[in-house]
C-alpha cells in the first residue's frame, strides 16, 4: 500500500526541467563586451553583438585568409561590407560548435575603432539557441542558459 502511494505521489509530482547554464568570462573595451574564445582551435576575441543577425569571423581567425581572394567571386555585400559564408569550429568556455556556418568578413575597421583586435562577432544566430543570455557585470561573465 505504501509503495503504491509513493508511486502515485512520484508520478503526480511535477517534473522540473533543469536548465543547462554555462558561463563565459568577459572583458571590455570601449564599452563593448569581449569574450575569449577559440576559432578552429586557436585563441580568438569575439565581441558580443546583440544587433548582429549572424556570427562574423575574420578571414585570419577563420583560416580562410589565403582563400579569400578566390572566395571574393562569390561574395555578398551586407550593411557593413563584403562577406562570404564559411564554416568554423567555435568554442566558448565548455560549449563547442563544430563546423558552424559563419560569415567571414574583414573586421580590421572594427578593430581600429575599438582600439583592440577583434576576431569576430557573436550574433543573434548563436544567441537564439539559448532561452536566456544574462550579463553579470559584477562577476564579469555572460551566462548562457538552454
């Protein structure tokens, strides 16, 4: 009898789905949030850009700098310049995206304006994968929650 009661209580209890959260430390330059990441296994600095529709990676960080001339024939011009679609492995803390579609774009002007080298922008395509993106300024970290 007690077993049945416990089983009924267990089955009637609402199940809680625990959110997966991972944290990425950040630093800032010129009021912009910069995340230390890896692109194709190499260290990279990515700017958190909630206004960018897509994640952008520099030709150097993407490994496509040498091939960019050939790719220019297939380029597209966006609001902020020419870009080509590419693929890259991207890592933020313990989160790893393998062979992710990114836009490859010359970011040298953005680096000049910020006064620091920028290897890419984290855009809304990546941010939309999470239900919550929280900026904890006191702890100096971004929390990404599934």
